[in-house]
C-alpha cells in the first residue's frame, strides 16, 4: 500500500501540475474560453489510462498459467523501464517544462479547436499510461489483495488536492525536493517490481529457476540456477509470507521471505546502478525543478 501510494502521489501530482500550468497560461494570455478544450483532452487521457489498466487486469483471463506469468513478467519489466525513464526525464527537463507547455499552447491557439484538446490529451496521457502500467505491476508484485489499490487511490486523491492547492497559491512546497525524494523512493519500488518480474519469468519457465530441474549437460554454474539450489534464501518460518510485515516489505522494497538468486541479483544490480545515476543527476540539477513550482503556483 505504501509503494502504490507513492506512485499515485508522485505521478498524480506531476499530471496535476502540468494541467495547472496549461490552465494558468491560457488565463494569463486572456483566453479563458479555451479552458474547456484542455479539460476535454485531460478527460480523454484519463479514460485511456483507465482502459489500459482494465486491459492489463482482465486481458489475460483464459490464458494458461505460464502464459499469464510470461505476460506479467514482460509487462512488469516494461513498467520498470517506463518509470525509470520518467524519473530521469523529470530530473533533466523540469526547468524547461513550463516553457515547452506554453509554447505548445501558443501554437494550438492559432490552430483548430481540436489542436488544444490534443495538447491537453498528450500532456496527461503519458503520465496516465505510465501510472496505469506501473501500478498494475506494483499491485501484482505486492500480492496484498485490495490494499495496494487503496494506496493508489489515496495517493491520486492527495495529488489532485495538493495540485489544486498549489495552483491556487494556498500551499507552497519545495517541488525540487519533493520530486527528488519521491523519485528515489520510486527507484526502490521499481527494483522490487523488477525482482518480481524475474520471479514471474521463472514461473513461466522463461528464465532458469527453482520450478524446473537443470537441463542435461548444464554446467555446474547453470545447474545452480535450477531446482532447490536456485533459492538464495527461504525464511517463511522467520517472516510469515501472509503476514503484515511481509506485505509491507514486499510492497515497498520488494523483499519476500522466499527469493531466488536471480531475483536478488536483478534487485541489487538495478538499485545500485539506477540509484547511483539518479543521485548524480539530482545533485547536479536540483535547482532546475524550482521553475516548475513557480510556474504551477
């Protein structure tokens, strides 16, 4: 629930700030009459995001178990790729975001009515689709029933409320630090999703794992990735997999009481590499996000 709350809050606030910038700019240039067109585009993007989420949730029904796990693992890896790109994209382009959006609005105002609808749609659709994909993957990896969805809903609701308060000037927060901290937390959550994606692909027999014996003639190293030796640790007697501590650990840092060598390897390598790069980028570019907060308030 904590992990999906962070996803909903971070992604939702990004979308809210983008919409706020668009609405504030058309008001500034004396064209409040076109605000409805922006909202039409935003609504279309929200519906598309919901459709993507529904397709991911219900689209695999009727498939074999291995096919479901293969699709689930593949989509989770894609989700990790999207969220990783998004975190770095925001860190690098925040200083130019307000100007880019205003430039797009200027061009749209000289075109047809549908052009501004498209600006609103594209501004939110990227965030919405990324959110739907990553939330779906995070919920699958948490394995905690309805709680992850509740966390996502609460995060999105908080983002909408916070975005409205920032837009009205009632609340001012340091968005540079907000996106830096939530970006780091998302990297940790993404590492857990990647580890679970590896688990899915192992269950689908796409990657070597504990669910099948080693093939004949395999080297000693390869044989160690199959069967019982594929488990790095199994401690369900220490941490109950169905208990609250396990659910919290799995939903935040991706830890499970039973993890294979490949799962932990994927988790550790991703976290070490991506977090190091993220910290380097944010330390160099922290002041860049300030212009976004100024443009949204």
